[in-house]
């Protein structure tokens, strides 16, 4: 097996890093190959340094996912789970398992399809400490890397047979496997790029918004519900004011103090309207914008209060120190 001269520590680490970022890179094959080479005395690399390279690749990728989870919360969990066959079940199962096992889940998550990708960002979204995350994730990364090296060591003869077939039909096999793999990598990269852009929109849960309102924090809640209907019977969150999404998206003269948070909500559980408005506001320099997760439907589903007597934009803006044009279509409170 002449692969022994082609394997390097950085190459193994990069391959593991790429796979842990959900790219289709067969880093496990490299780890198994190193184990097989060691069993036949052909291994040109030190096993423990190979394991260290694998663990480092895991930790770097998992730390990236952990940071995304801390930064964007449940939004990144939802997007990661969208890569699975049943996103909703995957998300619910992951939350349930994490609630039961906590950070211990990181020690075995890499061996469980569906949990391997979602566990690091879930740990971040749940508010785990950096030290705790790195400690448990290091254990899981060590177990995962060592397992595949050990598999290669124990089944070295079988690995040798596979490698001989690969060497014999290398070019044809490379075309058959390589082209679809390249197309898949490109497709995956496009989806990851879209995910990163989508994650610029921060989401807030109904429970967190309720706590902020109860604590009388500076939160300006903007209702984007069916404004065009001009129906005063449409209920909304107490203290919110109703605005036209189209006008608010195009507003040019808008000043929001640094200590004021804007929370947008609409009727869509998928937050389509709120997301578009939030993105438009961010492009205009208003970065402390949140989208209510699940919209008004989630708020009502939690049994929280709604009212037809919404506030006015003028009063809310004056109370928060926000400079808000009057042409956004603000509405007087209902009777």
C-alpha cells in the first residue's frame, strides 16, 4: 500500500474538519487506512499524532457549530435539521435527548446519525459554557477518531483487499465516484452559504420575549399582521404597534438607540414576512433586530396574552427614543 507516503497530519486534520462541517469528505477512510498500515508495519505516521490531528479537526469544526448555536440559537438548529429526511422529528428528538443527557451527549453524538451534526450547535443554543463544551467534545472526538483507527488495525487484511481493488481500477473508479461527489460538494456548499446568510436573522423565542417585556427592557415590538385589512379586531401582542411591512422595509430615516431591541412578528410560523423586513432593516444599519420564532401562532400556542388594543408607533417610538417616520403606515389603537 503506497498510501503511506501520501498521508499527512495536516491532510488528515483538514479532512476530518471538512467532514465535521457536513461536507462529504471520507475522513473515516483515512483513519481506517492509517490503522491498517500500522497493523502491517507500513505506517509512516505516528498513531497518536494521527489521532491528535483527527481530534483537532473535530474540535475546530464543532467549535464553529457551537458558536453558530450561541449566536443564532434555534435558527441554526432548524437549518441543520433541514438536511435530514424528517427535519421536525430530528429537531424535537435532539432537544429531548439533550435535555436528558446534557453535555454528556457530545461524547457519543458522533456515532449517532442525526445527532453528530446537531449536537454542537444545540449545546451552544442551550447556553453551555465554552469550557464545558470543549471538555466533553474533546472526549467524544478522541473516542470517535480512535475507534476508526482501531477498526483499521483490527481489520487490516480486509482493508488491504479493498485498497488493491481501488488501485487497480483507480481512474475509472475516480470518475464514477469523483464526479457525483464533486457535484454533491458544490450543492452542499451552496446550501451552507444560504444557511449562513439566513442566520444573519436572529430569532427570539416567545418565552424570552415575555421575560424581556416583564423585566421592562427596551424592546420595541412591531406587529406586521395583515395591516392592509385595516381590521381592528385582529389581535396582537400587548404593547406592540402595527406597521406596514412594505413601508417599514423601505424606510430610510430610522434611528434606533444601541440599547433598544426591535422584535418583529407576523402570522406565519415560518416568519417569512418578518424575515424579509428584518433583513431590510439590517441592510439599513439597524442590527439589533429579532424575529419572533414561530410568529404570533407560537405566542398564542404558548397561552400568552393577546389584545386588539395595540399601541401606536408614535408613542412606542417616543418611549424608546426611536426616530421613526410616520409614513410607515402606523395604526391607531383599536377601541
